[in-house]
């Protein structure tokens, strides 16, 4: 009994979704192509549900068209589709061979914004609330093997705006247009935004995995399994050359690897990855299931002013971002992701924040491979009203985010929200349990919230390991007054330092620059003005960094992005140092110069 309790303490129940794998035991079938698409009228009462459209071939409807998956649907047709709020229906068929009946079939959607109901043939397989996170349903029972099967996904993008922690809930939900928005500016792209797949898994299979590997070489792993049809387990750790470093016959375990190669962020060292292979075997040692996961050994710690990566000061220099592009909106696109990350490396940056939602799983794997340090942010932007309902949803999002991304060595911090009203007294009892939940799910990483209060008013800062905030000196405050910026930002960060002894990251600063707009002397909205605003901040940052008062700096924003229509936005937000098409503005060259320059680094930093 005591032994079981000890094991439970060491290896808390392992929940969460596994990344998709194709190997000896697992198959995955892409459902990425053109799906039949039918839109209901904006804010309809849900005709499709009332009339059970999932029972019908909706391609025969007079307004049926097609929609690529993955893609946002908004920018592919007209303005009523662009601004649609309410139900849309996706449908396609998939032939599922008879041999698949030997195992279990799942449908996995990597992201559906925001509420999705999934039907297989005439049966509801499940529903999911909240975008930007994957979900899967076991559909084995609903399938006719050796036959075409109809898959229908009904998506509603209203509900997120009604009650998710995203924007001003009440004001939004009953409006019939995306013009009515919350307090975030990014366009609410909707649809099946990331890959859709059928997974063919063995009847008995591994369903969840947790890996904690630190700079001492200590590795702790745990797994959950669905089904009991296995007799033996084989766990192997191999290094990057395939040399076996460790083996075990248990699903949960802890060990120490000697002479471990550590995982370092770009500019600090090599992003060294090991592979953990887990096999479930039968009595006769034939493989039943197998998964392989790349992971890295590293420790994130922090003191009263700095974040330490494997014990060494890590100064985060990077960007806030959006994972979005022309035409496809916030959909996953391997071409755009590669361009983004290559450009990111070109600037010499070492970290970014997944503002303001978890990014694609493909990108998370690339961060590990490229050595890009990442703050992963939960989809919780600009919460203005605190309620238990929102808090519960927010907890689900935190769980989903941490359970999806916890095994990535590149993730060094969880951001639980962006710019909530953190000076309201209700913010404290709201965030307190969220921080505790995040800590219980992952005691190894610092927790932050990108807070919106000032050093004297904020009630959430006290709960956090690292303080992050966004400031727009020279833009939203005192536009045009470049001469004030250095002093203003220096004084504010010093005030935060004096009040809270902990690392501080300025998670957004910047100014709009309409690409190609120039003026000398610099004038707001020109590329010159953007450069000057950034430079003035850098003067203060260099002083603060030398005084050990600043742990990181992130420009808002990596690239221009689409927003809703607004008097303050000229076809989108133009604070990007790259254009939306990922061409450099003057500011990109400035950032490249800054982030690649070595001489500014303090002696004790790498
Ligand atoms: C910040 C938000 C960010 C906005 C930015 C801006 O965190 O999402 O895009 O302001 O106004 O407050 O450019």
C-alpha cells in the first residue's frame, strides 16, 4: 500500500494526448484535402443539429461548396463568410479497410476553432470546446469496416466568444458579427485549422506519456496504457547516434544517465536530443505497440532576477508572434512555418512566446530540433470578467496545453493568460488556483501571466515565478515622444524590480510601421519611427541587463498579422518587423544586428 502510494507520488497519473506517430504498430491516415462545406446563416439556431445533417450527404445542399483542411474558412470567399459567426459543417467520406478492425480507430483533430461536434456515420463520436488544442475520439464502434464511412464535423465559432476566456464574453456572444470583438485584436479565424487524421492503433496501446529529464541526467518517465493485452515492457533511451544509454522493463521509472549531453537553446550550445522508445510486448516478445519520443535533458531554474538554463543565465531575446498568414489564416502550413522559423533564426533570436494560444504540434517539434526556447501561452486573452464558469474552462485549457507540450525541452515557461485585468481584486482568487493547478501539473517550469497592471496596482504578479508585461512607450503612451522612452521604460522596470524580487521579461514593446512608408525625421507609422522606438527601448534594456534587472525582451511582433476592422488598424496590425508576407522591414535588420551581436552579453552569460 505504502509502495503504491509512493509510486503515485513519484509518478502522478499520466493524462494527456500523444503526438501522432506512424511506425511498426501505428498507422495514421491524413484527412487533409477538400471537405464538403455548408454554412448556416450567421447566429442561426442550429438548423443542422435540429435536422440532423450528419445523417445526410450535405454535398447535395444548394449552398454546398468545398473547404480545404487545414485552413481557416474566413478568407476564401466573400465578406459574409469572412465575418461568419455560428455553425459551419464539414463532411467527407473515408474508406476504412477491413484489416483495420483488428485494432482501434480514432479520429484526431489537431485544432478546431472553437466548438466542434464530430459524427461518424450517424453517431456522435464526441465534442470539444476551445481551439488550438488537439482532441481524439475512439470511433471503432461506429465504423463499418471495409466500407466508406461518412465523417461530419459541425463547428461553431460563437461559443468561444460567449464564454471562453477570450475577450469580453458577455458583450460579444449575442452580437452577430465578428466586428464586435473582445479586447484582443487578432482576427478570430475559424474552422479546421490544423491537420485532421484517422489513427489506427493496436487494441492495447500507450495513451499518454510524461518525460522529465534534467541537467543532472536524471530521467523520470511515466505512461498510461489502454487495454491489458501485453505481458512485457521494453523501454530504451538512445542518444543522437543511436547508442543505447539505458533500458528498463517498466512503464514508469526514474534513472540517471551518466555523461549526459544537455539541451541548450540557440546561441548557448547544442539542442541535443535523445530518443525514448517504449514497446509493449506479448508473451512471445512480439511487439504490440511502440512509441518513440525525442526529448532533451535540461533544467530551468530562476533566482530573484534571472532565468537560468542548465544553471547559466539565459537572456531571452525574441518576439511575440502569431501563427497566421495570408489567405489560410491561422491554419497550419508547413511552408509558412519553415519560412517563419528560418527567418527567426536569421534574426539571431533565441526565444518566442506562442502569443496568444498554443501553436501547432509540428512547430513544437521544430523548436526542439532548432534550439528555440519557447514560452507556451494558454488561449486566454484579455479576461475582463472573472467567473467560475470561465475559470473552469481556463483550467481545462491549462490542462490541455501542459499535457500536450510538457515533454518538449524547448518549452521553458507556461504563460497562463495575456493581459487579463490583473488590477481587479477578483483577479487574485481567480488566478491563485490556476497557478496552483499549473504547478501541480508541472513543478519543473516557471509560471507566468502576461499581466496588465502596474507595479503598484497589479494583484496577480505576486503569484508568479517570472513577471511578464507588455508596454507601448512611444506608441500607446506618448506617441511621437521618442526622447521619453528610455527613461520611462527604465524607471518602470526598476519599480517592478524594487517591489518584486524575481525575473522580469518585457513580453511586448513596439510600434506600427506600414511597410514601405518612410519619413525623415521619423514619424508615427513609418519604418523609421518603428526603428527609433525599438532603439530607445534597447538603450534602457542594455542598462537594465547589466544591472541584472531584466531577464528578457520580446518585440511585438515578429510579423504583421490580420485583425478585425478597427480605426486603429490599417488592414491588420503592422507592428511586425516582417511584413505579413515575411519580408523584412527596416526593423528586422535592426533586430538582427542586436540579436546577433555578442559584445553586449555579460561575462557570466554565454
Ligand atoms: C497588446 C496585445 C497584443 C496586441 C498589441 C497591439 O497583447 O495582442 O496586438 O497589444 O495593440 O496589448 O498591437
